[in-house]
C-alpha cells in the first residue's frame, strides 16, 4: 500500500498537513509520541475522507527510533511514496544555561532522525524512480540566531542537507523539497520553554509578532508541492525577510539579534 509518512503529526503543522493530504485522498502513516491522539486522528481522517490512516508511536528524539519506524513500515508492507520530515523542537535562552541533554535531544530529533529516515527511505524511491521527500526547516535556517543557537544551527543543517540531496536525486526523478515556515501559532514556544520573556526577546511572542496558523502553513506547503517546487518559504513577510537577510553577512545578523534580545531583557 502506498502511504505518506508524516512525522510530528499529532499537532500543529503536522496535524494540519495530515488533514490537507487526507482531503486529497492520500493514505497516511502518522508518527508521533502520543498514541491516543494518533489513534483518534486516524479514526477521524479515515471516517471523514475514506482513506487508510495508520500510526506508529515513536519518540524520534531517541536514538534508534527512526530505524524502528522504518522496520515497522517494512513489516506492514507499506510503500512510502512521500516522506514529510516535520517533527522538530526548539530551545531558547543563553546556551550555557540550557540543559545539555535537552540540546542533544534537539539535535537527535531535528537532525539525526531526519537524516536517518531520509537515508532509509530514499533508496527505495530511487529504485522506483518516484517519490517525494519534504524536509521542514524554519526561517531560522537562514542564519545564526543568538539565544536559539542550537535550534537555528539544526535548521541550517536541514537547509544545507536538503539543498544538496535535491541535486543528487534529480537523475532518479525523486522530488525533494525544503519547506521553511516562519512563526506559527502552535505549541512550539511552550514545548521549547520560551513562552515567556525569552519569546519577547526573540520577537517570537505569539501575541505581538506576525504569525501564521498551522492551516495557513499547510496550505502553502500544498501549493508548493503541487508546483513541484524544490524550495518554498511560507508567508509573504517571511519571504521578504529571507530576501533582506541575504543582503547581510551572518555576523551582522547575529549581532543585531543579540543586541535586540539583550535590550529587551535588560542584559548588560
């Protein structure tokens, strides 16, 4: 059975993407940590759209989880014709004060599991000469972000990695897309522990900063997918911001963000 695999599918952007694809009659395999939520999602999507919806409970912040997801798909006889690496987490604050374990878990989730899933499913797509992989990065992928140092660096990796394999996959007719949302009203800030003054310092407070809804972001992804784009930024303001940031060296961007944060939080 051909299915679309979505990681981080139980909420936010991942859930919105699942809804959009189900409406387009994609059979789905949803991956996240919350089995109860995934079970309810699958039942609702199958009932509403007449598709096959399955799930795998997995914490991709743990080593070997990605391999276990792959093994389960093989056991179920599923053909992953589209892989959407959406799962991710952030962190914020002074790097020296953050939990090392949490930062390493972030790297495992945002980078290692994404690379692992891509590496495991890509050869099958290349052999079939068909398939799609969408790696979800962030506006943070366009330069260093002081006080979100590890998170931004992880998304810079996703951007560079995806841009590279895009070219490698062209001879195999496998479609690769880098998709970059901006600030989106999800539980991201809460999960990252920055739903406080840190968000204000980073200009990412949901109450004051420009945001999109998960549904708006998912709509933009669908449009980019239909046009078979290799790169897309969600949101007109975000596209404008990326264009402007490209005009400045990273050191100036980092200095500006750091000074703005330090001023907002009264850091000497």
